[in-house]
C-alpha cells in the first residue's frame, strides 16, 4: 500500500507537501496550513529589524498566476524568534516547522541564526533569493556562488544539529553552480525556486503599474517549467535533498517535481484560489497515482526523469 510519509534531513514528514515561506504573512496564521494537513510548514522570513513591507497593493492575480511584492513584512528577529518559538511549541509535534531567515550581510545571517537556534525548528531556511528587495539592498547574496557558499559555511558553524537549507533564485545564469557551492559549504538541502522576475502589470485605465512597488515576484503556473528545469539541473549537481516549488498546483505538477529530483514539494500560490484545503485533494490524488502505477514509496519517483 502506498505511503506519503518520508524522511528528509533526518526529519519525518507525514507527507511531502511543504507550505512555502511567504504564503502566510502572520506567524500565528500558519496554523491553517497545519490544520489543513501540510507535511511541513515554512514560516515567513524574519529579518534583522522589523519591516513594514512594500506599498499596497502587494498582490495581484493575473491569468497565469500572481505577482506579489510583500517586501518581507515581518516583526523582526527579536519579536519573530519569540513568535516562532511559540508556534513550534504549539504545532511542532503535528508538522515539522522550518524557519526562514533573510539578511543582506553574513554577520546579520549569523545573528539571526543565533536567535532562532534555541527555538529548535525542524530546519532553518536561508532566503538567498528574495526578488522584492533588490532596489533597497542591491543584488541578493544568493545570486553569486561564492557568497552563497560562504554564508552557508558560516551558518553551519553555529546551527548545531539543525539542518540548513539554502533557498535559491531562478534569476541566475547557472543555478546548479550556486546549489553546488551551497552543498560544498555544508547545506543539508536546497529549496528551488523562489518567485521569478520581478514582473510588472500595468493598469491600462489608470496608466500606471498595479502593484504598489511597481513590480514584484511572479509565481503560479507560469513559472512551473522554470522550476522543474531548475530542480532538474540542481539534482545533477548535488547529493542533498531538494524542496521543489514554483507553480505547483496539480498532481501532474507534483509528479514532475519528483521526477526532476525533488524530495519534498512546495504548494503555495494555488492556495490563493483553492484555499489551504487543496492539500487534502492533492494528497489523495498523489496516492491514487501511486496505486495506479504500483508505487509504494515516493522515493521511487525521485529523479527518475534522469534515467539510470
């Protein structure tokens, strides 16, 4: 009989579906994902200082997905670490809780990690790829293999037994090269991908961009082929687990992600149109697919598109 349970980073996930960081912007509200039945939850990224985020509107739906420019809105690490700790104590037994961190300097990343390690998350995800802060901070650190690898290596010195995952951007020439640098630096896993772009939609009546910050990250079905390609390339370059995400909304998308090389799959943008309970439907559809194809463990699917 098919099972969706899987062990990744030496952490047991009851199913392979992860809520990506940023889908929910308030820490306590992530409970909706736990209650819906996600296998794991990634909290919204915490930064060194409190951030109010970008101007409204921050989210806009278009025919092929969403454009968002939340701008890392969060309470800052001092308050955020407390929020994360409370959430982990309350819900960590129901689903592994991954904490996402974003910084612009290595020393800031180290401080964030020092603050979050005592909260004992299932893993720490280093957001090296946010597309909504370039104007303020310059090129994200994860856009260059040397910086990305160095960040991971320094973080690993203080993260202890907590797995460290590097979240990468598709907006690079060679994502596999950056993933390998992270793996060489000691990363326990890779998340791929963050939103693409940035993109822009113009209101032709008002004659100006719709998003308050003018542009934002592109997510949803439009970026699925990019995400699948990135996961495929990363799988060829590293021997650590990949959390594949980007436009996944159907069971066919999920199976593609596994076949490209994902060990876990992020389900995010589709919740804006179908709600968190879409995860119930997707779990059943994946079980049905596995039964129909005589597959008992999802590990049988991982990387099969690469051949022998």
